[in-house]
């Protein structure tokens, strides 16, 4: 019971306090432990823990197929994907390269022609220069997934150099080299699928914005107006909106704000019309059509920047301060062992 | 009470005094403001924890999102559907995830009491193990250890969008009646919340990721914003020492507001040329 209950608490408290005060202690080994070792310990533990996760995922999918639970067909795909990733990572390296030793300088153009059959060459002159600078030992820039393709290409270029060899990139490094089976899986299957998920965000943002911007109350209206101003202010067309459009919008916005306070609609419309004509009249008198004369408030770009720099920054900083204090209090509770999520 | 306040004050003063004596020798130079801040904040929170333990009544304002947790699980029970709990995509080194796992404990206790299915897909293996531990404890506390099995908490993927796709798949296939998103979230927040919205689930979110709060507010029924999220487990547990820490946190917030106003006033007066005293330099912030 001690090992299961008290021991984790003792470890959490002592390590927590040590890491916290380690930041302030002027002793190199402690600083090094806090800044590097502690985080590396976490990474090592997390790396081992991935086996637990992977095995759990595999177990659930296999059980689903074995028991033919609802939608078990999807689990076959998951198992096959898992098996393929293991195969590409640990059993099939790919990443075969062709290396030429002592290339005949007269046959460089011929070599480039051969390379162009397997790879797009953007700048043949640059490639020629690169080959000429390493005639003694040159590796073809194309990496082959299959060994037979690499051998076939080596056969094609065998007469252009003294020695042509086919090799494979080392294990481990192969996962990051374009041309290995693993990187093919990553770039041709995984990345497009991830991008698809990410792209879905655009549609979800649209549907979420629609709900948020529906005018239900004063706050939603404010959100709608601020949102529209920000959107228009952040696109080039926002700068082209003339001063009289902005001044009219401001007058109408002011009218909407005071509307609930004025019961008599005639007075309200009177105020709005007076405001409208007054703003237009002021614009004509002071020649606001000239950019230098236009007050800053009559530019959508300026208004959007103001919204972003002041009310938005103030609100988000208030939330950030609350979050920071929440994090401190939660950490404090955990370090002192008052709250034990483990 | 006053004796304890005095004692905590003296201990804090001694720690700061020792720090001052060893400044530059024993202790690193340049972060004295942080050190003093930590000591002041910690002693304030500790004082209120101690006060709460001694039986002092502490009022917590009602938080709609937390009150709705039981309601949401109840709704799932009535509909005969499951409850989905998403603890975010970060590991246990993030306080948000730790806070999320704390809330999971409370949710699991309610699902155990109501005999409702709980589904916790995780993005990290360490989170999976911690969540299992938390759920096991909760089922035990609720007197229903027979309902607990390890696969309540399961692993999907370490990758952000693979995880989002997996959780969305679970939502679409199983159609849970209540979805909880409590933890650290990034771009996947809206993918999850909108999918949950489309299946008509009651959704309660909580996160410390400031940039994701607007998405959750838009798509979820209730959102725990900022410190509400970190206070949730203390609020739900009703333990005096945890509630005391929230009170301490609020007092620190008040102190921060006072400091901000003081700095603003002093700096404005200095910039107007009426005072030759730079408060920012004095506080070591400039």
C-alpha cells in the first residue's frame, strides 16, 4: 500500500519542489538537471509508454474484429494500417541509392539524360556543374524504394563510370529519407489524410461563425459588428472603403445603441438623420476625401486595428492572467499533495 | 487565524531574507521578482487552504458549466447513451491535462453512480494510464468497482488529426448524449466540438488554451473559461483545502489587479513629469 499510495505522493512532492526551486539555485548540475535532464526523463518515459498505447489500440481493434462487433470492418483497416507502418519502419527499408565512382567527364551529359528519365531536372546546367565537381564519387539524387529499380538504373549507367554500386541508407535514418517505403507512406498517405482533417476546419469555422453571429441579443450583435469590421479591415478592399460609408455606418451604429433608450421613433430617426447630414456636411467642409484630412476613425482598417489592439488584447490578457493563476494554484495543490490526479 | 497569518508572514519573510542573503552566490541573479512572486502567491494560497481546513466558510459563486455536469450525465442515462470524455491532446506535463484528469475523476464517479457507459479516448499513453487510475478510483469511491474495466479509457493516436478523426468517428458511430472536452486543445477543438454539436450531444468544454476558448464558446453548451477550468475539480470535490486554494487564487488575482493599477498610476504620473520615480525599475520589471 505504501508503494501504491504514499510513494507516488512523496516522489511528486520532492521532484516538484526540486524542479521549482532548482530554477533559482546557482549550481550548474542542478540547473542542468532542471533545464535538460528532467525533460529528457519525461521524453524517455513517454517513449516507452507509447508501447502501452499502441498495444492497447491493437488489442481493441483485434477484439472488435474477432467478436464481429458493430462496424468491425473499419477495424480491419486500422489493423492493416498498423501492420503496414510496422513493416515499413522495421522490416522493409527501401531508400536505395546508386553511387558512381570516377565518372567519365565526356559522358556527363549522357548521365544527365539518364537521370532526367527518372527525375525532373529543373536546372541541367547546375546539375552538370554539381556532377563535374564530384566526378570521383557521385550519388544519384534519386532514391529508389525498390532494390530492383535501383539495380536496373545502375545497369543503364554502368558504362559511364568505372564503378557503379547500389547501396541502402542506414536503418533508422531511412524513415526521414524521401524514397523509403516509410516516407512514401508518410507523405502519400498520412499527410494528405491529416491535411483533409485540417481542411475540414474551414467548413466548421463557417458553421460555427453562423451560429455565433446570429443576432439574438446585444452581445451577439456586438460580436457580429466587431467580426465584420475585423474581416473587412484585414482584406485589401477594406482600405478602399470611402470615409462617408464609414461615417454613415458609425451614425447608424450609434443609432442602434441609443434605440432602446428612446421610445419616440420620430426623435430617434431625427437624431440619426441629423447625424448623417452633419457627418456628410463636416466631410465636405473639411475635405475628408483627401487622405491627409480624413480622421483616423473613418478608416475601417484603423477601426479593425483598434479593436484588435485594445478591447481584444485586454480581454485575452484578462483570460491569460486567470489561466496563469489557475495553473499556479493547481501546481501548488499537486506539489503539496493536496490534489492527487495520479 | 491572525497567529497563523503572522506565522506564514514570518516564514515567507525568512525565505525571502535567506534568498536576499544568498543572492548571486547561492541563488541565480536576475529573477528575484519571480522568486518573491512565487513565495507571496504560495503563502497566500497556503493561508487560505489552512483557513478552509480550520472550518472557515468560503463562498464559491455558482458556475453554470460545473452544475451542468451531473445534468449532462443524467441526460445520457435517460437516453440510454454513453458519455464521451476527451482529455485533450497534450501529455501529463501540461497542467491543463492534469486538471482535465481531475475533472474526469468526478465525471467517472457520476457515471458509476448512474450506471452509464463512459468512453475516454486518449492521445497519449501516459494520459491513458493516469486516466485509468483516476477512473478506477472513482468507480471504487462510487461503490461500483464491478462496472469498471480498463478499456473505458483507450488509446487512439499520438497524432493531432489522427486523434481528432478517431474521436469524431467514435462520436458519429456511437452518438454519445454528453461530450466533455477538458484539457489542452489546439486546432482540433472545433473539429471535435462541431461534430459533437452535429450529433445533438450536450457539450461541456474547459481549457486553458486561450486561443481555443472562442471555438468552444461557439460550439458547446457550456464552457469553463480560464481559471474556472482549473478551479473545477476543487469546486466539484467540495473539499475545504481545495476550495481554500481557490479563495487564495482569487485574493492573488485581486493583488495582481491592485499592482496593475498602482503601476499604471505611478508610470502615468512619471511620464507626465510629475514624479521622479520609476516603479517598473523598482519592481525589477524594466
